[in-house]
C-alpha cells in the first residue's frame, strides 16, 4: 500500500467520526461524574446533619452511574485495572442498593 491508499482507507474508516467531538464528549462525561459525585457527597452530609440519617437510594443511584461507566470501559478495553474497577463499583452499587431496599421496607438486621 502506498501513502495515498492508506490515507484514503483511513478517511473512509473515520468518516462521520469527529475526534474533537469525541474528546469533548469524554471531557463532558468526566465533568458530569465529578459534579454528580460532589452533589451526592454534599447531599449526604446535609441530610445527615439535618435528619440524622442518610438516603442510601441517592448513593446507590450514583454508584449505578459509576458502575455503568466502568463496566462499559472494562468491556471495551478488557484491561485488568478496568475490570477491577468495574467489579469494585458494581459491588458498591449492589451493597448500597441492598441497604436502600432494607431501609425502604423497614428491614433491620
């Protein structure tokens, strides 16, 4: 293959994919997860101060978002670190969901 054939093939493969747009979407996702984690932390602290209890459903929803992003990353990259982070965030999501359900149904250990 010569240089022109390689360039033509690359243009054909990347048609409709804007690298700048993909980078902007990635940055927006990082900002969104940081903002939502900050909001969840603040909301949890305020609810504990005001009502002396924590709403675990809010925390479970946050971990659901984190888990879904980590799971997607792990499935795409198949790197051990990504798989570990997906398992860790999935465990936290399951644990917070179980606590939220117990809280909702007034189940006490």
